[in-house]
């Protein structure tokens, strides 16, 4: 079996543009991957096609050779663009291998340790701005019995936050906690926006609300700073969505920067790299909680990891998505009693509709974090894209 073509599809999805990869072979088998890289979609698309010179004519089943050689031969190693391009193709190669053997990818990685994984929802708050508006949005979380919810209550702060805005953020957390109920874990997002003293101040204020974690309190390129914040607060920290491979994570884990790590399968090199990171985290008793706000292929691939990584704690998912998501792919997802069931279809368990992808071409988007419209991340007609069953 040989690779004959690599195709890319950039599909608008309101908050971002999904970047999908299709690897085709002379056997008729093909695989899907995802390399969604917000605000750099065309850049990563070009990087994916840079890999064609290596892949065309090669056996797609030699996945480790692809990863090793293309990482080595890039010369400018690591970074979000190269690693996202490698991830998108690597996921597609695993999809092909699973389809050829007629097994889910998790069977090739050691088999299941669970049939479903607890989830926490992101995007549930859109487009709330005030604490009362967040509280109203939170009432649905209690009704639907989601185990956890995540949001950033810090407005458009950068580095520091005013006393007024910090008090308003704490009021928002308190009102969401009251509306959601005691059975829902609260995960507070920092988006890497604060300096060390501000992060510590916020972390200490969060202690009174029994939050599950404080995520990315300072910019991601200061690992020593993360360790300092961790030493000075008594809330759990989560981070790592903007670390891209085992080499960056080595120092992160050696410094013991966080209680939970959050590599993203679309950016951190793909399935095997994530499997290695999960294993290393397990040796250090660190929870594995991948970043997962992107598209259906990334979600499908992350579910394969959720099946087989013992220290996988919770899966992030967007609560709703564009109404045409169900037309883009044939995903069949069920959240039962707060846990997403892991599909058993061959490969990563999903197929995409190329004609439908082409109906939603690229639309430029920009970072919202410091503009004051951070919470406008779902369209007005957003829908659930999975079944909810509470027995």
C-alpha cells in the first residue's frame, strides 16, 4: 500500500476554521486527520503540503518513520505549525492502519481501560457578559447533568486585573456555582494572560470556591513561572495546550508545573506523541486532560486516547457547534450520565463529507481575548451535535 495524495480542507466553523487532512492510498483506503490551528489555518495547510514530498509513494503504515523523519528533516524543530501539520497527517495514517486491520485505533495502542470518559463543557456561556447572564446560562448545565464546566470570567484583562474586574470575576464564579449546583466541577480558564503576582492573587481568591483547576494562569512560555505560581497557591493548576511535543513537556514535567496536563492532539504531534505524554504523566501521577475544543476529527482521535490511557481524567468538549456540523461528518456521539461513550468503529471512527466541507469556505477570524468579546464563540443558531442520555 502506498500514499497517492494528501488533500486539505479548510472549513469555517464560526469561532475558527477547521483544517482537515485526507491521506489517500492506492488500495482505496484513506484516512482523516485534523490540524486546526486557530488564526494560522492557511499557514498550517501549506505546511501539510510540504510533507507531500516525503509521503507520496511511501507505505502509510510506517507511522513512526514518518513522524521521526519529518520532524528531523524540518531542521527548524517543533513549534505549532510544524507539529500541527505532523499531527494532522499522523492521525490520518493511524486511521488508515485501523481501517486496514478493521479495529479501532485504541486496540493498536493497548486496548480499552474504559468504555466512556467524563466530560466538561466549554462554550456553554456564549454570549454572556455579566455574572447574572453567566448564572442563567449555567442553569442548563444542572439540568443536563454535565460533570464540569469551564470558562474565563476575567473580561479582557492582560497581565494585571483591576480590583473591580477581579471582584466581578469572583461574583461570576459564585453565581455560576449556585446555579449549576454542587455536583458540577468548576474549571476556571486563564488563557495565559496574567503575570505571576496577579495569577497568585487570583489563585488565592479561587481557593474559597473549591474549583477543580485554574487553567493556564500565566503565559505558556514561562515554565519556571508556572512552577512558582503552583508553589504559591492551593488550587490545582492545569496547562500545556501550547506545548507541542515530548521535548517541551520534559522540562514542564521535571519542574512539576501543573497538576493536569492539556496537550492538544491537533498540535502536539498526533496520537502516538499524545500516548507518550500520557504515559510520562502517569509515572508522575499527573492527570491527563487533553485540550479539545476543535472539530469532529480531533474529537474522534482524542476519544481513542481516552479509551486506552489510564490517567485520562476528563475530556473537554464544546457544548454546541455550528448547525451544519452534523452534515460535515458522520460522527455518532452519545453523552450518557455525563460521560462520552467511546465508539468502536474501525480507525478513528469517523468519515467526512468533502462536498459539504467545500460549502463552508475559510473566513478570517481574530483573537478575541483582549477585545471584550471573548464569550462570543458560538453562533446564535448553535446546536448540540451529540445525544444526551441520563438514565
